[in-house]
């Protein structure tokens, strides 16, 4: 078997949702591609397209492309969402049973951190930095964004302390309060209206029917299939290089080995078709087929 293909199949097995080495600190719940994980390995930084069920660890950097969204579930129950053209560093992740610790760094783009009702009572130490601004989390729901010369943190529910280096932290404990630091100058804390919050929140939400993959999705897009290994492998590599989580498999059919490249975990036919159309337009995959 071709060495590149063999390595791809091994990588698929290791990254599959069913492969569990230990309790995962964080797991990808959904992804509107293109999106990558940049992971440090002995040979250097490896860039891996994101797929649902992928387990994350401290040091991973999540990167989203144009039109992309990403949703991650932390071990203690909180959800982290990242909008398009974003970058999120998982600086610290310690999923112990007694105390969950996490430090997240939003380098670019919009994010949302939400804690469900059960997770609010668990012991944890979580902080999120938005460029130079740091927010300490205390069982809450918040939205923020890092843009050139401007950082925003908006409290939706709960209580947080927000501050920048050299300044005293600001405590926000009223829903809809928001903190802005612009051109290295902190502005007075204000309140946001429902309309603005809805616009901000939409920047981090995965859109239904737009080709997003989710854990448990039963539909798939078959990118290429046949007995010509090189042809299938070429499509697989092209799609993954564009940031789409293609997978490879092989099976014997009528005494012939057939190779298949596909993207799985689409929750609906509409999502699968939208992804197939997107791959045709953006990546040039002409023969993508939707299958259940």
C-alpha cells in the first residue's frame, strides 16, 4: 500500500471519535469547515483539519477560515464556540475530577463561552484572554472578540472579572454589560441592547443547513471512490489541504480493493448537499455525492 495512504489511514484511526486513550479534556462537537488544529509534535507543528469527535489537548491551537464556525465541549461541561477567521489557543487544560483548570487564549476573532446548569456547580478555575485582556470565569455565559486594536468582552449571564496588564480588574455582574479596550485604552463599562447582542452571538453560531458536521451526524459526502488509489488519494489530500476533514477507507468489493474518500458526520441531507456544493465551488471536487 502507498506509504502516504497508509499513514492517512493510521491517522484516521487515531483521530476517530471512538479512539480513547484517557479522559479527553475537550472534544470537538461541531464544525462548519474549513477549520484546523495546529498541534506541536516532535517533528514540528502539524496542521490537522477538524472533524467532530476529535479530542483536544493543552497546547492545541484552533484556527477557523472564512465562513467557518467551531464548537468545543470541555470536560467539565462548558461549551466554547469560535467564529470565522478566528484563532484560539488551548493554553492549559487539566480535567481532574476535583478541580477543572483551563486557560484559553483568543488570539483573533469572536468567541462564546457558555456553562450549562450542571457545570456551574463544579469546581473549576477558568480564564480567557482576549489579546491582552483577561477574563476570570465564574459560572457564566459570555461573548467576546479580538480584532486589531480592539477587544470586547460582553457578559450575558453570571459574573466575571476583566482587566488588562497594569490596570485593576473590572467586575461585571449584570447581564448585558460589556467591556471594550480600544487602541490600548480601556473604555467605561456599558450595556448592550438585545439587537446588538443577537448580531454578536450570530458570529459564533453554527448555521443549520449550511454544511456543518456534528457529532452523531449520519449523512456523508463521498468525495471520490474507485480502484485507482492515486486518484482517490489526490482528492483526499486536496480537500484536507483546504481545511476540510476528509477521511480515507479501503475495502474489498467483488475481489477488488476499492478506496474511498469522504466527509462524515453531517446531521442532515441539506447539510451534506450544502457541503458538496461548497467543495465543488471552492475546492473543485466535481463528483461529490451525498449518501446516508
